[in-house]
């Protein structure tokens, strides 16, 4: 079982939860399961099936763009974090 | 004085938000930007009005997003625009200017501009604790300005930052947290801290207001040129915000009637090769930058591997007819020395980067030699001295005797 950590601005679409348990062997599958459970998150995270450019997805604190993007495998117990990207500079 | 800002707007989808401490659109995570009532500004602003005010960034008050008068940093800005003739001769160009924010007040970088707006806004929103993620200059500025404003500050920096930048933050009594990671990791952590503790992070939840402060560098350049725009501007890029805000400043000056001619300025971005996501994006004609996981350059102030405004600055550079380049650490050091030795300006590594990139673009023929060029120098070399240790000659140490001096001086005496 994997958990997706939901940032406060998205919790309304995640039934108020800070973490949602999901199933899946890759980040893509896990996020698909997240969206199945919380359909209101779909349009927030994806645009025409592609992950929106200004949201960062991390597996165990590593950005998936440095791994295998949505194909990144996830082991049991690893956490996925969603973090807004427009910050800093 | 009236607040002419109307609210915030998503740069991607256009959704509007009230003025509040939030930096991204809750629909698509796009960046939020301040929108203004330009018609009202136009009716209430004039060159005479601006010129009658003190020489600080706040003389353009109508174009900045705060209510009332600035409560933090009222004396920031008003830095010199220097006609750089000796450097121009060495570069083989006709007209060269340096906008010298290395002498900005109070902490010797352009970041004082953004912090003045951000912390004035933080006070307005009622924050008592403020913070930032920083590569150094912002850390110094938030710490100093927070001290002056009586705010508590939490400053997060990569732990391998230059010593001078860490000391220059701690001295103001700020809580400094060195994070064992890259700037992008620091930044991400701060996003999470901002959510959890609801502090006013200048470059996170206050970012839309903060970023507007950079515009004042553009207003000052245009005013000091006699209310006109230069043909070419070269600016350093870290997060990629400054270059866009300078261009926005020019566009606004035209929009509110302070400059008659429309903006035709070409914008050029400068990065270090060891962290070049934006220049790479421009040069390879990609829509989106490829993030750099582990930046590797002496130019730590520009070492942002995943720039928040990467997409927007790349697009702006291309649309303006400009270009971007990146340079090696050796070229950066060489240009720091050249700037110091031709114009008496000791810029930090980012300034060396900007000059080195300008030279490269001139040599490539991308910037013509017979048109006016402005180089934006954003930080002070006193903060990044370590990288020059091997590049400058050590002073001669002699006994306090004329004989000892004669022994090392080769010139002919006037009196024997």
C-alpha cells in the first residue's frame, strides 16, 4: 500500500484527507487510483491525460522527472507527495 | 495613496483571485500575477510627479501592489545607471550601460527591491513571521529588512552556500536553517513549511507581490535613459523572474503613457553552464525547460535547477527577439575581473555571468555592436570573494623601508 500526500489546497477535492492510500506499481498507476477515488482531482492534476507542468510529484523526496516520470516504480510503503511548483527564485 | 492593484490572475488560465497570500492557481497550479487598473494609473501618474519624489524604487509607487505607503524598505532602489565607456571599448561596442544593483540598499543586491514589496505586503496581511528559500542574496535581504521591520525571520538556504552569505544573514538575528540539499529541495521544503505553519514566505505565498518589486529595475533604467527603452538588455537568470519583470516594466511605462514609443527591447538571459536550464531551453527551442538535478557552478546565486519562471522567461526571450547563453566558471571569473578593472564595479559571480554572456552574444553577432546595450548587475562581489582567491595577485609584503619598496618597484624615480 502506498500513500499520496495531498497539499492543503487540494484537500477539498480529496474528501478532506491529508493522505490517501492508493494501489499501483508505478506512480502513474497510483495517481490513476487516486483519481478513481477522488474524481474531482482529475482536472487539477491532469490536462488531456498529461500531468500539469506546475505540479511536482515526488517519490521518497525525489522528483519523478529525475526518475522515470509516471513510469517510476513504487515499492510498498513509499510515499508520493504532490507539491505546487511555482515557488522560489 | 490609492492601491491600483486589482487582484491576482493566473498566467495560464486567467482565473482571478482577490489579493491574498497565495502564489498558484488552485485549478492548474499556474503562477499568479498582480493585475492593475492601468487606466486609473495613467490618469494619476506623470513624469513630473515621479521626478519630484525621492530617488528610491517607491517613486513608482502607483505601479506597485501595496496599500498605503511602504512600511518596509522605503529607501530601497535608486541605484546608478553607469555609462561604461572603458568596458565598451574593450568589447568593441558603441554604447554600453551598467545598471548597478551591487550597491542597492540595504544588502547590496536587487533582492532588496522584491523584499521591500513582499514584506510591506506581509505586514499588510498581518504576518508576524516571515521567511524565504534562498541562494543567498534573498536571505541577506529578508533578514535585514525583517530586522528593520521587527518581524521574525526563518531563512532556508542550501548548507553549502558561501560563508559570507550565511554570516550576512545571521548577523541580522534571523533564524538560519542550512538544508543539506540543492536550492530546489530547499524551495520544496519551504512550500511545505509555508502550508503547515502559515508564515509569510516572500518567494512562496507572497511571490506574486514580491516579484513585482523587480519591475523597478526596469523603470529606473528607462527613466535614467531619459524616459526611453534601450535596444538590448542582458540580465542574469536564476528562477527566471527578473528578466520578465524588466520587460513588463517597459510595457507598463508605455501603457500608462510615461514613454511614448512602444517596447522593442530585445531581452537576453545569462546563466552558468553548470546550471543552464533556461538558456538550454531557449537554444534547443523546447517549450519547457529540462530541470537540472545537481547544479555545479561557482555561481551559486543562479543555481536554480528547476526555475519557476523557466517556461515564461524562455518564451519572453524568444518573442522579444533576444537570446540566451551560458558560460563556464572560468569565463565568469574572467568577466568579474574585467568589470572591476574597466569600470570599478565589483560584481558577484552572477555579474560575471552576465558580462561573459553579453560578450559571447556580441561575438556571435546576436547583439549588434552599434546599438545600445544595458547589462543588469544584480549583486555584490564582496559576498562571493572565495572564487577569486586564485585569480587575483597576492599583495607584496615588505618592510616599512624605502629600500624594500625600491627592491620590488621597477619604475624610474623622479628625484634621485
